[in-house]
C-alpha cells in the first residue's frame, strides 16, 4: 500500500504570498494531521482533521487554515507568508481521530524569501 | 501541560557500540509514547510505540524501548550501532484523553563513528 503522499516537494515563495500544500493519507485512514518543523527543532502540531471536521488546532495564527475533503485528502493554506514560515511541513495520517499511531509523509519544504 | 524532554541533542557512538537515547515525559494521564527517526531531507519514520500492555517494546532495525511509569521515561536502545543508524531521533507523546496531537521532543542527532 502507498504511504502518505505530499505535494509539492519543494516550494519557494516571497513574503506576503499565499501557499497551498496537499496531502493524501494512507488508504483506509480517516484522519490527517499537519505539523511544522523548523530547522533544528521537533515538529509542532498545527491541525488535526477527522471525517472532514477539525479535531484540534495548535498555537498558530489565523493565517494558517486547513480542510479535509470527502476522500480524506487534505490541504494546508498559509496566507500572508512571513520569513518565519520557512520550514518543513509534514502531514501525518491515522485510522481514527482518537489517540492513534500517526504515519508521516515526506514533507513539503517551504522557503519564504 | 504535557512535555517531552530528550536528554542530549547530540549523541556519538562507535559502530558496534550500545545506543542509548533518553526521553522523559510529563503527563497527568497515561500517554501513548512513540519514537520516530528522520533521515536527512526526509519525513518521519515510526520506529516503535507503546500504548498499553508489555512495557518493553521492540521496533524496527533492532531498536527497543522500555516504558517506566515510575521514572516517566521511555529510553530508546539498540545493542549494536550500525553506520546506517546515523539520523535524527524524536520521542513523542499523545495524551490518551486527548485527540491526535503529537507532542515532540527537540530531537537527538545520533552520530555513528567507524
């Protein structure tokens, strides 16, 4: 079975622009979570979605938003990009929205200039 | 609030030597515990997990970890390091009373010397 997939792999944007990152979960998984990993740090939780509903949100500004589609894929949107948004954005999927094992994708490397 | 502390941001061992990566957590309720490995420019790969039951858990690539509730620890070990084990290792916790929010430690970089 295919693992979690993310697109694009790399992205370069300038300050003030908007970006959309995409994630497809493992087949049969209904929950998707998003994490931001700044260089040299552990991943930080941004959002969790389960059955198209937001189940949790981390300490990130309203510039960050997400949604989950009927096929359980997900998009993360970031508006008004700042230099500090440069990071590896990781998507993880799990079978349920409850505490469960999460499997990560390869990530999208976002660079904001 | 929950937190995860990984003692030692860098650990260096010789090939064939014991690997010990330390992780302590704080949680008011029993957590689920995980170790993930990250190779350069890649995502996170699950090494092993503890949810309930046996406190000594075995994972992939010869790694294992022991959940010690009294010490609030979940240290990762491997009897004999290989060069291919060089990577970044993250300990993470989910509160069993919460949603799927993983809380990660800062990570430990494992260097394996020939």
